[in-house]
């Protein structure tokens, strides 16, 4: 391939490709990523919508925090079961709030360690706007799920 075939003008995500030069030798070309230029925004938009959908399911008590974090952190069921020290069958039961609320503190701690989050994060969700940090207040909102609250960080 020649330079005109592969060059993409996209400064935020650069990569080096070795291409055929005009003198028929091969050399490096610093170019942008075609995938990042054309599809990265769409990918992040879909991830954001998916996370909001999961958050709404969590607020309603349709899913447990175990399922929420497993999906967000892109764990497979087998991987999470192994990290938390449970069988896949037990793990799937913990995806439902009626079973999650019966878990003992030691099991909850193992899930928190597997997700690398504080134990309290299994019971609350922090929402913030990272670009403004002068004066903030934290509001906690109840949900339909009595075992889960949402903490929202806002400007005071």
C-alpha cells in the first residue's frame, strides 16, 4: 500500500505503519487511526447508554450490583466466579436482588475485592461532574431498590 491509501488525518490517536515508499522501499508513516476517527465517538456513546440502562435496572431492583459491576468491568461469568470464590451457578443467583440481599458480609467483601471497589460501592453509586470541583455537595437519593442508593455530587 502507498501513503495515499493509508494516511488518515486524526491527531488524537496516532500510530506508525510501515508502507511502500515511492522508491519501492518500505518505511514508517505516522498516521491517524481510521477506526478511532470514524467509530470511537459512536462506541463511547453506546457504552454511556448501556451504563445508563444498567443503572436504571439497578435502581429498580431488577439486577444486583454484582451483575452491574460484572458488565461494566467486562468480566465473564467464569472469571468473576473464580475471583470471588463461588460457582457459576451461585454467581448467577447473585445477579438477582432477592438473592443478593441474603449475602453475608464475607461474600460481599469478596465481590468488592474482585471488582477492586470499596465495599460501600456495592450499595451506592457516585455520580459526579469531574470538570467542576470548587464547591460540591453530595445528595443521596433513594431508589425502588431498598438496598441501593445513589449519591450525586453537585456544585453547592
